C-alpha cells in the first residue's frame, strides 16, 4: 500500500475479526474468533498513526513496544514484528486472546478519542499465531550462570518468569500440581476462547525445549515438596501458584446436587475435556436451566460452556436446548468481564439477570437443585472499589426455576502451598505479601507474583508480575544486591 | 510415568498394585491419599495409600473394580505405567498413644485402615481391629491386619467366613463390654458402613474418625466437588480431610452427592465392558488363550 496520509488512515474503519456465527459456534467448543488474515492485519495496522508520544504502551503491563510492532506488520515484515513483540511479551498468542485490551492499551489509543482505537489485541494475536505457525524467532538461552531457580506454578506468572530467567541463563525448574502445565490457561479458560493444543501446549513446549526449562507435573507445593525443601535446593524461588480456591456464597442449600463452583465446572470441561465424554472419562453435567452467579470472565466462560453443552446434548437427543442465566447483583455498568466476552455471550443467547442476588438454593426430595430464591437489588452509594454497592429491595424475593447453579464469585490462593513456608507473610485474604515493583516477599530468596499476590486478576497482570520478578531475581542471582 | 512393579489379584474385583512413585513415597503417611490418571483420556481417581516403602520409592494401591476407570485399571499389568500419580494428599492420621483403640475396615476399606492400625500399634496403642466384607472372597489382608492388631475380629455379611454379622455388631459388643476404655475409633469402608458405625458409636460418645472418599477432580482444593456437610459447615475432603469426625458428617447429603454421576458412571461402564469383551472375543478368535 502506498504511504497514506494521517487523514486517510483515520478513514479506515476498525477491522472486525472473522468469527464463527453464534448459532454455529454454540454447537461446538472450537475457537469463536478466527483471527485476522495477513491482509486484515496489515489493513488494521495501517490505522495506527504512529504517534510521536504514544500512550498505548503505558496501558500495557509488560510494556510491549506497540507502535513498533504495528509498523513492522504494516511493512509486512512479520519476523521483525515477532522480534519486537517477543522482546517484551513471550506469549503474544495468549495475550492477544485474553487481555482486556479495552481497559489497557486500546483505552489509551488516540483514535479512541473520536472513533475506535486500533485493534492492538487482534494484531498482537495475529503476530503470536504467525510465530506459532512459522517459528521465525529462535529463543536462545543465555550463557549458563550456574544458578538454580524453582518456579512454583506454570500459569501466566510462572511461565513468564521461567522463560525470562531461562533466557538470562539460569537453570529453571517449574513445579506444576496438575498433570498438564498452563495453570488457569488450561483448567480455567475454555477451548473456544484459548485453544489448548494449538496455542497453550505449543507455546509452552516451544519455550521449554528452546530454553531447557524442566517442567515437573504432579508436584504439589506444600505436599509433594514444601517451600523449605525448595529453599535448600534452589538459589531462588518464584511463587506463581495462583488463586485456585473457589468461593461459595454462605447461603442455605449450597450442597445440593447440581450446585458447583465454576472451577469444578470449567475444570471438568477444559482440563479433563468433559465435553468429549465418553471419549474422555470425566463427565460434566449441565442442567436444562442453569444459573451462573457472578459476571466476571469466569462467569462468562462458565455460561458459554453451559450453552454449548446444552446444545450438544439437545442435538444428540433431538430435543430443544436449554437456558443459561448470568445472575449478577450489580447492574450492567459494573460487569467486570472483558467486553468481547459479554458481547459474545449475549450473541449466543445467555440471559442476563442484573440487580439480582441469590438468597437460598432450594432442593427436591432427591437432594437436587430445583430452584433458587433471589432478591432484587438496587444501587446505593459507591463502595471502596468505586462501584455503586447493591442494596437488597425489601420484600422482592422470588423463585427462579433452575436445575444447576454455578458459582463464579472469585477465588483465593490455595493455603496448601504454605505448609512449611517459614516466615512467608500473608494478608488476611490469604494472599502473599510481595513488593509490587519487584515481587520480593518477606522471605529472602522468595519472590511471588500473579493471583497468589493480587487475588484473582488478569492473565496479563500476572505475566507483568512474573516479568518484574524475573528481572529482580536475575539481579539478586548475579549478586547485585543482598536482599 | 509411574510404573507398576507388582500386581496381586486379591479377589475377582480387588487388585493390589505396587507403583513406582518416589516423590510420593518419601512423604506419604498413614491416612493420606493420592490421585492417579491412567492415560491422557482418563479421569483423576483418588485412592487411599494402602502402604508405602520410602527406601524402594513405591506406594501400594488397592482398589475395587466398580466403574469404567477401575475396571480398566484392573486390566493393567506389571510393566505398564500410570501417566500421572500425584500426592500425598490430605492430612495424615493423628497418631499417638491413646490407649485402647478400634480400627474398623470394610471391604476394600481394609487397605487404608491397615497403615493406620500399624502406626497406632507402633505408637503403643492396644489395637482391636474389626474387618468385614460381603463375602469371604472380598476379605483382604487378614494376615497383615492380624500382625498389627492385639485382637482381630472378622465378619462377613453372608457368613462365608468369620462371624455372620455386620462390623457394627462386634463393635457394639466391645463398647458394651469395656465401658469407657475405648479412646478412639477409626472406620473406613463404604459410606453406608461408616454411617452405621457412626450411629453405633455415637451413644457411647467415643471419638470416631472416618476417612471419606468423595468425588474429586484435582484433589488440591480447587474444584470443591468433594465438599461434605458437617455440623459446623461445609468442608473440602481433599484439603480439610480425608478424615472427619463421624458424628458430625451429614451422611445423607454425602451419599446423595456420591451418586450424582451414577448415570454417567453406569453408561461408561457398560460401554467399556462391551468394548472390552469384543476385544477379548477377538483375541480368543485369533488364537490367544
């Protein structure tokens, strides 16, 4: 394309990503968004004004050099785009798919002031996918430092930290409790949003092989090995064990059959491939009328997985599908989920019940859920988070007929990790106390980052924490400071 | 991979396997469990650790073939490997010298009660063990249990061996004949047996511990599928247990939760048996004896 003027660039509309049609995609677990073609990616890249003082990068927790990689895509120099991207972000194919770009990089894009911002996330995904398919950039391990590092957890924080440390030449071992590495990327985020084999497995295997990172699955920190044992064997430790413990509401009836955590529902679906039962041995149940409590990304994932399972069962039995409700105590303005997920959920037919809060789950004589008693809410004064806090409307109780209730109310760190963890300080919420800038905990030689420090947050913020910790650990291992 | 080094057929439906899992063996203690995954398409199955050998780096598993996965496991042989074994999970049994204690094991539950009885005995307790099964065929480890017990009572439901009674009858006799003497009771077996043990010991107010085997996926506190209702709220069997005060457990809720996936279990088992039989028939037709 000939050199465009700024005006011409601003006239190009933001390019949509091809997607599977809603009616088609609820019948399968394949990826919803299909990704840009090279032509679409280049066209979208043409929209970037290459600001002299770009703000997009300020919105990125790992400081990807956004205008530079977009310029490379525009030039069609994909190898260069990959190089720029990977200098800051090891997992672009993942971030392009799951980052909340609308509140990060894209929220700072100058084009967003009047029109729509550059689709940075979509171009990033294209770059990531291009690299997965073409392998233009060889990751190289730095000269061996002779230092041994233990990384606990192979989710976004642990992986990022491990890759950075290995590139710096340290000998890295990752300990993962489950049988497959990837953490929440594998057990939590569904296949239709983040393909497990094509993206996660490919990213992890490529990096581990190139950088000689040892990944030990089946190691539960706190049980199979404890932190004090790791301290004796390793020069530095990074804790990226996430926030895996589900929260249930303290209301009557949570132990009826059919009530479960989103963690259980999604783990059955994603990690254990329950949607392919009986080809895979772990079953997953879905009701005819499902209520998902909460409105974060996990709630959207659970609701959309439920819809798909309903469609698959209905098609197999020649019945009509079911209903899936998102039940949320605040209003649509406060929904914490990523915009695209809410949009996709609505398109697929998820019903949103805002300003509604469960007060009791009702069971039948077989101990199974038959309904959920709810109360209407209204918005009161803003709370500490700045969101208007919901207040129950007296006497507005009603029963919602449901046969499955899935709680997606957030998670907290698994306390198991901290068996024999010495003086590691934790907050009253169970999160590890660690320095925001460098990840240092209260124990010398131990860093932490990601959900285990912040409580459930985003993939990219965990990656940012893993990155910052890796840089600090490197300095420590080189003897540049003594804690 | 976790290799099977030894396999014993304890009965038609009960198998014992000694499995190479050094990182589990080095930490295992009585009362804890592991999760096994046969292969990439398998499910994560929680099994209590029946024994362990730290020096050899092995653990012993005993399981009854009840559903698709355990039946498939039963077809595995020495030299085969599990793709994953993870543990040890859960809290270990609190072993001290309590004085007089009773260990009750029902069916395949005798296996996990054995290391507890052994350690209690080693700690100086007077151990009375009651082991029972539906029929003689299903009774296991009589010799091992006898070796670690001061007294051993055997019952079968059908009277084919030992006393023709449920385990609760001799249990009640002991509680009646030695009032105030019994300090603690452990009971491991089918949920229904544990429920009746709990009902039997409650009037005597003897602290009774059961080891629960609920439906689990990860075994680390992540899914919450294993939750059990106690007098003082819900707990996770995988991280808070597996041992609980028998008198606090809501047994009806526990049993209904155990049956939640029964239709899926049954259909998977039927499919497996049909498929397995087809393969056997084919093998026989091809001349395998």
